[in-house]
C-alpha cells in the first residue's frame, strides 16, 4: 500500500507544479451517470483471447505460429450470435446489460511501451506534454466535484507504483497534474487492507496524528514553495490535507472496511486483489465516490503482459476477472445503482501473435516468436497490437445488449467497421458524466481540453 507520507509527497509535487488552472465554460451536458468505475486491464489484454475470439487452433508441436488466431474455443453468450472466449462464462451471461465495443483503436506512439500507451489512454494526450496533464479521474473530480465530501472523489485501487522499470512513467499519469493536489488519486494498493488508509497507524495513534496534521498545515503555510506556485497551489494542498483528515473521523470511512461485507457476498468476488478491488469499488460507489479505478496491475512480463506462456496466462487472467466483473454489474443493478454508474473495462492495446504495431504502422519487434512452435510457452498472443482492442461499457446511459464495431476474421484482424479512437471514446465517457468534450482549463495562457484539442466526438452508437 502507498502510505500516507508517499501520498502527501506526490500531492505536494503535483500541487506546486503550476499555477491555478481556470475552467473555461463549455455548453452544459445532461449527465447520464453520477459515478464511474474504470476496470483497467493493465498490460495489454489480447482481444482475440477474450472479447473478440477468432478461429480456434489447439496447440501441437510443429504448429506454425502464423496459423494461430485464438488459443481458446469460443462460447455462446446471452446475446444471439455473439460469442466470447472460453473462460468468460459468467461475463457471457451479463452482456445484455451493456455494450461490447470491438473496434477500439489506440494511438500510434512509435516504439511501444506500456507506460506511454497507459498515459495516453488515461489522460487523452500522447506523451510527452509540456504541462502536467491530469488523469481522467482527476479531471472528473475537479470538474464535477465530490458527490460525498467525506469520500475522496478519485480513488485508485490495485496498482503498486514502486515496481521498477517503468515506475516513474506510471507515476506521470497517476496525478492531478495542473489541477492541484486535492484532486490527486487516493491510492489503495491492496483492497483487503483499504481500511488502514482511513486510520492512523497503531504506532502513531490519533493524538500524535493530530499533532502531525497541525504541523503539516503550518509547514505548507510557511513553505517558500508558495512563492513559485502561488496561493492556489498552497490552498489546494491544504484542502487535500483537510479532505484526508475529514475521512479519518467520518462514518463514511466504513465503506473502506471489507470485513463489514457479508461473507457470502464477498466470496462471489473471489479472493484476488482485483476481485476484492471490485467489491471495494461497489461499496465506494454506494458511499458516494465519484471516480474509481480498479486495475489488474501492470508488472512487466506478468498478468496481461503475455510475452510468453500467453495461453496459460490468459487462462489465469480470465479466471481473475470473470467473476468479479459479472458480480459487480449484478450487484450495482440489484442496488439500483447501475443506471447512474458508468462501468468501463479497457486496456492500453490489444495483441497479435505475429505483428508488432498495426498494418502500415509496424514498429520494432520486442518479442521473438518462432515460425514453428515446439513447446506450450510459444502458444498465445505475444506482440503489442495497436490496430484493435475490445472495451466493455455498462450502465450510465450506454446501450444494452449491443455489439459495436467489427474486426476481420483473418489476420491481421484489423478493424473493418466503426473504428473508435481514444479521443472519441473519452468524449463519450465525459459526455455521459455530464462534461462536454471541449471543456477546457486555461494553463499557462493556453487551453487544455477534456479531449485532445477539444475535438472528441460522442459515439452515439454506444448510447442507449
């Protein structure tokens, strides 16, 4: 878990980065959703092994790699003629509650790095940028404000930011950027220990915590950093301290305590970090959180980062997400929350056995795939494919029981119908949340928009 000291450090750096960002008025948009849950499949989920299955070819020694499109057979769903990959049986039963987008196209960023594509998806802007662009959750937090002032408006669950390798790059978009420290994510690495985030440590105790809280406020008030950052940054940081302090003494903190959930309900989500993160997300929506991200976590060469043993890893990841995803949707529906809660499942790019990049935009291969497979570790979707990936959307004004977009049945499985870019997908998401796609903040005398250059277009085919 990211401790309170690290969180305060991150908030301080973000808060003093730039001056106050002034909201530029945009035409009002009627909100269909009050809250959003982003289920982030970190590492590059293979679309042909999950939500867009193709011809199944079982493994056998001597199999030519180019012949493999999917390593699992497909299964029927509640929607006539729509099939998913084996291992998503519970998800197959809830597709009538939402939209399956099969034609999501991510950006061309050159040599493919997970952190760069995750930055692009979460902020809407290609890195690097001359200003600290905020995470989508921070943009929503700042523009809409909290639903419940005692609950952090933006909560991030499941990602350890101290992983080495691309750690600093991951931190670059896990901030509020120019919007100020009070809109930074409230980090919970392990949802099973989430309640610890709302209490002083046993070693510290409430009395010592109160003294430290008083000291922090005095430190910020006297800090010479205010000479560079201005009054806004100082006030934003002070408000972030006040928000954190208020949570400690609020009854709303019970939402973070998973031990209060009925055991039979908690069991339906599974005992994994992602599963318990989905359970926590549902509790936080009930308590009034505005934006929650739950991730399967990005760690190089693990989880969805299937550079080898792709088949067995995909099998394990589907076991990880299938139950929690379906149970989250059913629980929100049962509690009357789904219609006002937008749930989005997405990933930074798709995968293909043979192609790195996409047709017409190939990049340097990062994985060697033999022409002929000799052992099971060669079997699976290994390379980063930016032409097509799948997204699921539920609740919050999206259509029900619909498949949008189409990819070719043969390699390279490119989009053949209704492509949706990150910019237009974000425009759709922001619009459902009541934020116009051309909403902007003035930063360093220039506008920074919700969608790139304010040009995002709502994909009406995804809406109810």
